[in-house]
């Protein structure tokens, strides 16, 4: 799927989003992108929706994208589908995913497969992951192997898939194969794969390594180091994982701070954990 050309406001807003590490710069990026949408720049809506999502502003993202997709902007259906899934509107989300899949969008197929797996529709999920793999999506091979491993408890198939698709250009495959090796007790090989994934800048390599150190090596000190490094590097969901780790190890105050920060940047799992574990603190 071809992306619309960036207009001047969209380009500036995109640059501000890329540089945003604090709330104020992020708000400025959203202001610029809202101006870009108002000016009719075609690329602005996707960027603005992603900016909203980084702050967990699902309603604003839905209100922005819904009318545009209904008016024919099928190129935005993948983001809308993710928003609808996060809002729990599963039927609407599926319709949006199917629209994106019709555009031969490999990334959308991967996300749709994850959605299907969460719904327990594993055969459909596997088939969709396989389509995403064929289109070259970088995350789908690892997710396919993990679905076989964790959801189907099929270590043999997971091993075959992970080994078949091991690829330095798709570094999450190293993390997936490491999980399979760990399940088979091949811990040294698994650890080497995770170290390689870190060297290759895999998406959640430090988080995955931290989990391995905690669960397989029984080394919470090393695991905490990796969770903190993942958080510093801004790996996806790192704040949630660090906060959950700290909570499990009795550091409630820092856990609450970490989770609150992650939630403020749109991490829904962090928000749910906060609401569950710190009800008296977070309720007005």
C-alpha cells in the first residue's frame, strides 16, 4: 500500500513526534498534525492518529479515523482496526482489519492475526500469519512460531517454523527461536540467540532477554537490569514489563511511578495493571 506524500505540516509534525520524549513536545506535535489535517494534507491523519495512540487517546483516534475510512480512505483502515480492537469493539475491528487485508497490507495481516489469536481463533490466526509472512512482514514469522508454541503447545511445529524463518533482517525471529530452545531446555543456545537479537536491534530484545533471565536463569538482578535498559531504550511495552517486575518484587512505589508513566504514553496494559493493583491510589 503506497503512503500519501507528506505535506509541510505533516513533515514537521512527524519530525516532532520522532523527537518527542516528554509530554510538552508531544503535545506540540499533535497540534501541528491537527493543523495538517485541517489543511487537508493526506498523510496527516495517520500521523495524528498514531500521535493520539501514543497518549492512549483512543476516542480521539476513533473520531478522527472512522469518518475518513467510511468516506473511502482504506489506507487508514489498519490503524482504525487497531484502535477499535483496543476499544473492545471486536466486530467493528474485524471489519476494519478485513478492509486492510484486502489492500494486501502485510503489517495489517500480522496485527489481524494477533487479534484472531486473542479471540481464540487459532486456525484463522495461523493462516493470516502465513499470509503476512509471504508478504514479507518482519514480525509475522516470530508471531507465527510463538502462536504454535504458546497457544497450541506444539513445540515441534514451533521449532520448525522458527528455524525455517530465522533471518537477521527479521531479528524478532531470533527471540522466537530462543523461546522454543528455552522450552526444550537448550538454555545456552537460547541465551546466545537473545544476545544476537539485541545486537540486531530486535523490537523487544531486552524485554525478552529479561524474561529469560528471570524465568529460566532465576537471576532477578540481571533481569531487572535488562528491564530497565529496555525502558530506557523505549522498547514497546517496556514500562509495563518493568512495572510488573517491580510490583512482583515488592517495590510498589517505583512500580506505580513506572506504570503511570507508561500508561500516560498509551500503554493499555500498564493502565489496566495500575487500575487493578493501585485502585485506592488511582481512584478519585
